C-alpha cells in the first residue's frame, strides 16, 4: 500500500472528497480534500482529522503506517467540522494522552462536542513540544479564520501545518504542488482566499509580517485542503501577500442582473466606455455566474460596476444576495459605480450605491437610472458612465487618489 510522505516519518493521512460541490455557499466544482498528517516519533502525533463521513479513509491511511491506538497526541489546529467532525470517534479509538489545541480551540471543542473529560493540553503561542527526535511549536492565528485557529510547525523538517490557510478546494490524485496544473492550482487558491479570507486580510498581512520578522524557515506548507506546497511555498506566500493588500490589476467588472434585458443593454454600452479608455473588463451576469466565482474575480479587480433593475422597490434577489455576500467579505480598494433600468419607483441604483458606500468603495459616478427600455441617447449616457469609471481607473493606476462622490 502506497503512503504519502512529506519528510522522514511525516505522512499525509487525510481523505479526498471528490463529491462535494457546495461548501456553505461556496461552489467547489473540483471537490476538496481534508488533510491530516501523522508524525511517527517517540510520541506519535496526529495533526488534524477529517469530516465525519471520511473517518474510515483516515483510519485506513493511518493503519497503513501504524496501529491508530499507538497515537499519543492529537493536534487540533482548527475546530470547524471539516477537520474535527470525526474527532469524538478518533478519541474513542485512540484514547490519546493529549488533545493539543489553542485556548480558543479548547473553548470551541467544549461547545462542539461537550466532552470536558478529554485530555486537553492548551498550548501558549510559541510553546514548543518535544516528540522525541522532532519538535513541534504552535503559532496562534486567531480569526484566520476562526477564533480557535492555529498553525503547528515541525521545527527540524521546517514544515508549517497551516490549517485552512494556503489551502484550495481541489480534489486530485496528486498530493503536492509540483504535480498539478499550476493555473488550476493558483485559481483554486485565489478562490479560496477570496471566499474565506478576504475579510481577514489585515490579519493575513500581520501574520506574514510576523513570519518574516521571526525568520521562520519554511521548506513545506501543509494546509488542511488541497495540495501540499513542497516545491514552491514562496509562490503561495507571495500570492497571499498580494491578495491581502487587495491590489487590483487595473481591470473592471460589470456585475449585473437583468429582467427584460434593459439593464443588460446598459451593461454592454457601459463596456464600450471602458473600452474607449483602454480598460480590460468582464461582463458578469449573476444569472449564470456563481457568487463565489464572482468573488474570485472581485479579488483581483480594481473597479466594480453594479447593474440591477428595480423589483418591488428593491433589488432583484440575485443582486441582493450577492451584495450581502460581498459585504460580508469586505473587499476594499475598489472604484465603484451603479446603473439599472426601472419601471416606476427606481430604488435599485440608490441601494447599490449604499452598499458600495458601506464597503468604502470610491464611487466615481452618481449612478444611472433609465426608465423601462433605453433608447439611443440613454446609451450615450451609459457609454459616458463607462468612460468616467475608465478615466478614474487610469488615474488610480497612475497613483492618484479617487475621492468618492457619494
Ligand atoms: Fe476547512 Fe475552516 O475549515
């Protein structure tokens, strides 16, 4: 039976989930993995577990290496159920000497599993633990992305077990970064960041600065989802550094929904204005694009132009849902504008402007409403809106500050 080795006596023992297509509202077209790691030493240590329904695969992978009952310690880097779902079953089988976690991890486990008699060992940040030949240390990463989150570092092998960070929802037969298509890997990595970590970007920045400051040598990054970064951990560190700055790439997104195509006609005319200003853009109809894919585009965009007609004095439900989702993730550093057709009351543009204002977007146009179906002169106004966004974007790229007009 083949085993997956990260270093001498350190193994991947997780599970590949080829089936999942939705992760609490995030589309996972390529499935995912739940990574767990086994260290064979005087104190045999399991780092993280898997989703409950995959405990059979976890046990099988462990049994290929060692009898699970020989495990001494279980490290719980993160209590979310995709990594801890089978923890009660594993603790029953293993009867570990220690369940190692952060202070907040302890609290979270009590609230999840209601077992105050587990042999918890709460680590202090920076604490070292000798396993025999190998040493572990623990880095608190509170709110990346849960209060309980922490990293575990294997000192001699320079492996960072990074929990959700640097992960990807990507089910593959391969386990390492150098074995998979790089474009797919980086796309899934960006999608993960956009949909899980955008909100916590200030903490990501602090964490990267701290890792640099303490000069932690990192040979391998072993996340809890997707492939392990053994060839090029620098690649994902550089990407996280860029994503955490919310650096756009100078492009614009026209994100819209439409009822009888009037708002769509406006969207196309706006794109002509962007074209006139030499701006690269993408038209994204929310009817055919999943919100989590749209957020992946938002991560790298510099301007967001929102379009929606008015329905019952409000927004179409897809736009309302998308705005709720995007507001929660709080992307920053974007230029914004809004447009939409309406029949009689016409509140949609105002509502989209309000949302963008809450997200501190730099709104460069007061917004454009057109009653029912646009005619030629209306389309000129749409082109003008596109040009206004495009010229603001060009100034922004040149380093000028764009003040919001709303
Ligand atoms: Fe992969 Fe936050 O769980």
